[in-house]
């Protein structure tokens, strides 16, 4: 009933940029908080950046100044602009959204998109 579809991952050289997108579709009344998480092999999933419905943001210390999260509420889409990428940014990136619909309020996850940064 609700789908989050991520796109924009890929292979990039160190210092390069990528822009991730996450589009939500289905039965949606409203989207509250949204965020991007990542998980590298052998590591736990961690929060990269989050944005509220009002536009307030917060970032992991490791990406501050390099990554920017934004959202287009009319398109139910959240973005992650990643600049000055480093090899340690290599991970699968997941989109998360707190969605309100007729079932209530619950968290939804995308399928993940691979980001690989070569040195």
C-alpha cells in the first residue's frame, strides 16, 4: 500500500557527488519525519540525515558540511545531495519515512541503493 523507491546510487570517485532520491507512493495522508540511513558491510545501520515535515534537519557528524537533505512535499520525495564523497561513505543507503494513512502512523523503508566511492 505504501512504497518507497530509491534511486541515484552508483559508483563515483573520491571527491565526487551523487544525488539520491526517494519517492513515496500509495496510500498516504501525510509524511512526517523522513531520513536517510546507511549500512556498510560489518557495520550497523546508522542515521545519515533527517528532515522533519517543517524542514528542520540534522546530520551525522561524519557528513556535516558535505551532505544536504531536502524534501518536496508536493511530490512526496526526499533527496540527499552528497558532495565531496569519501571511500568511507561506501554503503547501502536506505530511505525511511514516517507515514500517516488510514492504518495509522508507521515507519516505512525503501529497498536500499548502493553507493560506492573509489579512492
